[in-house]
C-alpha cells in the first residue's frame, strides 16, 4: 500500500469514526444518567433521516428547514417515550430495556407500514457532492463537513457537561441519584434534558450519515446504531470521552482492516462484533474502565 492510498483510507476511517462517535454519545448520555441502554436510539436516528427526506421530497422544503423541523419532532418523540414508557420502568432495569426494544420495533414497523420498506434518496446539500483532490488523494467535502461538525459538537458537549450547572447536575445524578436530590437537583428535569441531548445527537448523526450514504429506509438506523453502541462499549459505556474514542477507533479500524486486507472486505462488519466480544470478555469496562472508576458521564 502506497502513502496516497493509506491517506485515502485514513480520511475515510476518520470520517466514519466521527459518525460512530456522534451516535455513540447518544447511547452513553442516557446510560450514564439513568443506567438504561436505549435500544430505540437507532430508530430516533432513522426518524430524523426519514422525516428530513419526507419534508424535502413531499413538501419541497429546503434541507435547512426540513432538518430542524425533523430534529424538533424527534426530540418531542424522545421526550414522549421517556415520560410514558421509560420513566415508569426506571427502577426495573430488565423491564426498561425490554420497553426500549419494544419502542424500537414499534417505530421500525410503523415506518414500514406508513412509507414501505423501500430505500428512498436522501436530499443532501449539493455542496456535499463535491470532492477536493490533493495529488492522488481525494478529499470529499462530506468528510470535511462530518469532521468539522463532530469536533464542534464534541467541544460544546464537553463544555456543557463540565462547566455548566445542568452538566454538573447530570454528573451528580450519574454518581448518586438519591444524594443529588437532597442537593436540590430535579431528576425528572435532568433526565428529560438528557433525552433532548441524546435525540439531538441522533438527529445530527442521521443527517451526516445520510449525507455520506444518501439513502434512507425504515431500517437505516440499525447498522450504524449497532456499530455506535459497540463503539460506546469499547470506550466504556457511560463515559462521553469513551464513546468518542470508541467510535473513532471502531470506524478507523473497520476501514484500515479493509485497506490492509482487501480480501476481507465482505467480513468488515464481523470485525466490530469480534471486537465487542473481546472487550466484554477481557475488559467489560471498556478503554476507560468505567465499571471500576464509576464514571458515568
């Protein structure tokens, strides 16, 4: 493999890793605050992409109007699901997970019934179709866009969680929900805010993912959602830096394995599942070992 080809694969791996990291953060925020694996997160991802597409194709809205409207709808659905499905089951971990899986299947099948299972084109901005060339290395604008937006959101999230009152409240609930209530923290409000953040990251991740792979169907969120969850586990589920690192490592690992061993291209997805099994067996706390350090957010 020459240097140009290596750089090409590296660029693609970084972009894919940024996508996984963005989606993984949504999983880890909810798990960090309420200890719930939100299996419906991938369907919130799918909803954001689908509604953005539907608004543009059916109602001829430009993407910069369709996407914010879709994001607000997804946030509203997330809050509704949290209040009426998850909230009564917070103390029952198995039941809450089953509830999340049920919501996931419900949303998938609802969109299949309403819009059919056929893939539909995603109306990405024209600028994302452009490709910059540096020598023999192609740098798609969509990859620059993904990386730039991801870095901005990562920094803003870090500032929010580390330096604001609501971020401190999230970390307090993560550490000790009962003690945080004695300190004046309202758990219901903080959990609702966490769902707003989680669904927002799912929506942004969906827009960028479909900007790179411009199609959408009711199962669009399944594979990227599963990969992002694996990334969160690799980094340490419940740790925001862990979700970022795990997502980046998984995305880059997938691409670089294909680069080094082209004959394994058809087995690319297996790499993620094998990595998940190895971490669960030998380091279940992930890279950041959150189980030992008890860092949730």
